[in-house]
C-alpha cells in the first residue's frame, strides 16, 4: 500500500485519534482481507456491517461461540478494535417489532462478548425522511437501553431519515434520558436531506455524539453521487475542526456504500484514500 503505515503516529498528536471503515464498503472481502488491509493502511478499527454473504453479525462465523475468543485475540494482537456493530434493528417497525427488538438484544449480547462499546440502531429505515411514530421509537429504545445498560453497551441511534433532523434527534435523546443511548452522527444525511449546516447539527447534538459516519458526495441533476473524500462538497474540514475544538476522542468511520451500489470505486482505493486524506487534514 502507498499509505504510510505510521499514520497512527499523526493521529496521536491531535484530539481525533481513531479511524475505521465500515465493512459495508468491502462486501467481497474475507475477514482476513479486512484485518490485513486495516493494519497495513493504518486504521484503528473495523466497524461491522456484514462479512461476505452474512449481514447478521451474531451469525458471522468469526463471532460464533467456537471462534469468538480466537477472533478477539487476533484483532488485539495486530492492534485493532471492533468499535461498533451496526445492526439493522428498526425501532419504528410496528409490524415486526418483536423481531426487531430481538435483533437489538442479539447485537447487544454480541457486543458485550466482543467488548465492543457501541451498537448502531435505526429509528427510520431510509436515508430520506419518511413518516415515523417517534413515540413508538422512544418506547422501544428505552426497552433496549435497559438491556444495554446491564451489559455495559451503549446504543447509538443514527442521524438517518426523520432523525437526520438534529432537533428531532435531540428531543428523542433527551426524552429517552439514558446513559446507555447516544448518537451516531452520519454527517451526510442532515446536510443532504435537511439542508443543515454542520455547525447547526453539531451544536444540537454535540453532547450525545459517540461515533461518526462520513462520506463525501455531490448533487448532480438532483441525484446524489458519492465521491472520494475531498472530491465532493461535504464540509469535512469544518467537521474535523468542530470535533477537535470540542475534544472529541471517538471514531470517524468511512461508510462507503459499495454493498448497495456496486458501481462505486473499489474499497482498496477508497479506504487508502480516506486514510491519506485524514492524515492530510491533520
């Protein structure tokens, strides 16, 4: 790889210390590919959103009862972490809510076994806002928060759909009022779907943000086109400045949507570029 493997040295000199990639961006890679690439490029962690053909993390072979301890040892040995399990637990889904809550529980239990601090859950299914019963989401988030609290795990609800409106998200978080619930700030959605400035979003949510998803894009003829970091108009530099000024020490994870959009650039290009770009900002 062309990226300096000592990138972590540069990150240690500033407040933002850790970068990861979501496995959503490398659907054709094996677990071994992910580990070796993360180590070689200088990532600190890998965010789990499926491995190969298995999207449900509790069913991934490397996390099975037989293999999980070996997996943990291997990850730790090469200096990596698994900072977040991103579930598809839909807390708004009235027709299937028992199934959704069970998924949340399964992910909480797996996170506890992996010593992973965060589980991502969703209050809305689509990136674009839909119609959601917010009270119903709050009710279910409270239920899962009780389980998460017992297992030492924090649930992060993503700024997605109606909850990309940072005022709506802030109200939800303050209503739930649990130390086991926080925000996963997907920086893309509030900008694209609510025309929020990053300063406005951050001011509303800064006390609750524990993890970031970043991706860059342009809007061309009304259609979002995903771009390599720095080639779009998402104000990444402003986001980094805000995080540094407010002593953020969590992860920034590149969420490259390769699993859903196969025509996007290949992950080895995107991940290397992302690591280099972040180093360049510092």
